C-alpha cells in the first residue's frame, strides 16, 4: 500500500461526507472504503471478473435477525461471504456450527446476539468481534 498523501481537487464535498458516514457505519477508515470503491469502479469499466479472494459483503446497519435458512440461501446465491454488522444482528436459534462454515468472516462493531448454545470459539473463528456480544 502507498502511504503518501493524495490531494484531490474538485472533490464533491457532499459525496465525500456520505463516504465518511458509510465508513463509520462499517467500522472502516476512509482509505479502505475509497480503495474498495475505486477497485469496484475499475473492475466495472474494464470488465474484469471478481477475484475469488474478493468476497461479497453483506452489510447490516439496522436491526436484523438471520436464520440458518437465510445464511444457506445467501451462500447458495453468492458463495462464502463476509457479514459486516454495525447495527444489531441476531443469529436465530437454529444457528449451528455448520452454519458458520458458510460465512467467511463476521466483522462486528455493533451488537451481535447469538443463541446460548453457540460456542464462543465459533464466533472467534468466524471473525472480528469488536462490538458487543450477547448470548440469549
């Protein structure tokens, strides 16, 4: 990664402020989000295919409950994915160890509610848990 400062004249301040807000929601810094946006743009205009290491992200900013069927459905549509939560994410009671195998990573900066039977090691393996975790 380049560590130099890049100045961009004529940048739309409203667009920039919206990106700042999205970065905060997702627990990222501005550079990460801008790099993602520029990479997506270049892939679109050049017709490049998405690399297998570039997984889809499911972003949750509100309050959502996901069941095993939801995860299996998402996996069936897009394959393994990253689950990014800055809101309140509740994993339904039917979640089990096998369900976690369909999620590449969970990045939680919000509130993550999991059933009591979910072992904490499954959560650690699944991702970056920086927010609050509640067992119910």
